């Protein structure tokens, strides 16, 4: 049944006794007028909120800026600038999936925004989507051919994927458009350093540092290059400046110890994670083809020989699993494999192998302390202890996690045989490479202390470095008690 709307002069249906025009009709009109007034005020409110949000964003108040952008999106869910900049804040807190989602929504509303295309490319690059990132940067450059930052980002993708010739061309083009950009100077320095052209590397790094003297990463780069050039005093000064600017600069902290002759107990966690995040894309190829790294293969050969036919497959804990090279060797004798690594990007590569039942991003001690007593038949640590000096705590945890007769297989760099153990060198040493080497008496003492017998101690070339063989050992221990 349809209810007929009263005419203006009819009695109001609310029962007030007044005419409709003097009662509910008037209230409805007032309501519509107020709603229209509020609607007209929304653009002004959004403009004010956007100005506040951008000020917070520029001042580094990321969480406050995110809330302000969210307030804008509540008023207008399709606001392109709020979507874009909210996506940028997501990138800054390392939520790359959310960054990609929101910047893509922004570009749907404003496809000609070359700034958003550049920022989308940056998020895609961090998310390991190099091809899509490159496309975004190239699209941004088509829209704005003189966009130096986007040309520099094209160089970053080529550098990530190992195409250094194209990277150099992109960086040089970016600098021809804007020579005051520090990032392409810094990245050119890194490429020259990789190619052993240290004089050119120093010139580029010093140029970057002059342009952005308060950028910790640039001072860290300069420290690395000075160190490679044997200019240790300058390297130490650059590292100290980098660490003062950013106390989380793990590489600088680590090499301050190296250059100062201080044997720390382990490399900083953020140093190790960054080394391997940066290395993940080319890790397997570089290790196997350039460094001639064969430890996972040797571990697999030795352990498969020890596997007793007919007995149940092993539950395996792969410490510092990297991209999964050890799991690849042991998959045929594994009931299940758990991997742990500091590097998120390495774990993504390991996940692609589909060999692990669990993959955990954590440092070794915190992870192992969460695992149950006697939950593994085998623990492996291939080329992991080069980043740990003192092994007492982790060996104790490994002993706790292994069943009786369980195996522990690991590699170390060989410490100097003539080095007398002391407080300064307590069975391990921090080398100029930034890696730790261990002495056999120290390892033998740990085995005895934590209930292991040493089944094998095989001299091995850990890897090739600058055409020199790095000597070490592959050790296999069995847990007795």
C-alpha cells in the first residue's frame, strides 16, 4: 500500500493539528538545507585536514599523519591525494602490500600523477616485484621526461637485478637532469666499488656525502669504500658519523669494531639482515658461480651417508636457512624442515622452494628458545656462524632441541692456528672481512660441555674470495646425553 504524501496545506500526518507546510515539511526542508550546507563544507574540511596531515608527514610523525589521512578518507574514500599519501606512509612503515593497494587506488582516480607512479614503483621494488616496479618508473618518466628521481629509481631496479651497465646509464641520466641528487651519486659509488674502481667510488661517495652530510647510509657507504681502499682512519670517521646519525646503522657499528680491533661476540642483527636482504635476488647464483660455495652440497652428501636405511626421516631445523640451499639437499631424508633466518627477503626466496613446513624470521637464539625440548633429529647451520663469534648460548640451545643421537652439522671459517686464546680472542676472532673465524679447541670445548661427540671435522674451502680460498671446517656432532 502506497502512502500518499500530504499537500502543503493538508493537515500534517504527525497529528500535531498544524498544516503540513508549517510542521514536518518545514523540518524536512531545514534538514535538507543543513545537509547541503555540510556537504558544501566538506571540501574545505578536507583541504584543512590534508594540510595538517602533510605537515605531520613532513615532520616525520608518520602514525599521526596516517590517522589524519584516514580522517580524509572517511569523508571522501576516493580522495586521490589522501589515498596516495596514505600509501606512502604504509611504505614508510614497511607495509608494502598496503602501500601498493592504496597508491593503485589513487592512480585509478588520477592516472596522470607521475609522483604516485614513482612511489608505486618504489613500493613494488621493496616488495620484490622488480619488473612491475620498472614499468611504473618508466611510465612516470614518459609523463615527466625530466623526472630525475624516477630515472634514478630505474637505475636502482637495474642495480638490484645485476644489470650494472643499464644502472650506470640511468644514474648518469638522472644526474644530467639534477646533479644535486645524492642517491644516484651514492649508488654509482657502490657500483664502482663492486668493480674495484675505488678512486671513482671515493669521488662519487664524497660527492654524495657533500650533498647530504646528514644521511647515515651515505656516510656508511663512504666508510665501506675508504675501508676497501685501506684508508682506515677515514673509514672509522665515516662509520662513527653514520652511527651518530643513526644508532641502528648495524654495518657501521660492526666495522667500527673491526677497525678498532675489538672482538665483539656477534655481528649486529640489523647488519646481518640488511646484508642478506640486499643480497637475496642474486644470492644463489653469486654463491655457487662466483664464490664456489659448496657447503650445502657437502653437508647433504655427508648426512645422507649417515642416514640409516629403514629408520624414520629426520625432523630438521635449518638455522640461517637463507634461500633454502640446505633444505634442497636434505629434502629426501626429511620428515619436515623448519627454517629460521633474519632476512625477510631470503625467507621469501626459501618459501618459493616449497620445502619448509615452517619459516620464521628471527635471530637464532630467540627462535630456538621458543622450540620444544628434543624436537629435532638434525640441526644444520651452513655458513651461519661466520656472523656469530661466541657460540656458547646457541650450542646450548641446539643441545636442548636435539634428541639423543641427534646430529648437528655446521661450518665455520678456520681461526688462526697460532692464536693463543685470551680475553681479547676467546677462541674466535673478528676478521677484517667482518666475519668471525673459530679455533678448533674452542669448538671441541663446546662439544664436550654440551654433551656432544665429534663425528667429523672435515677441512673445507668455505668459499672463494678475491680468487683466494677461505679455509674452514665442516663439523658433524652427535648428541650423547
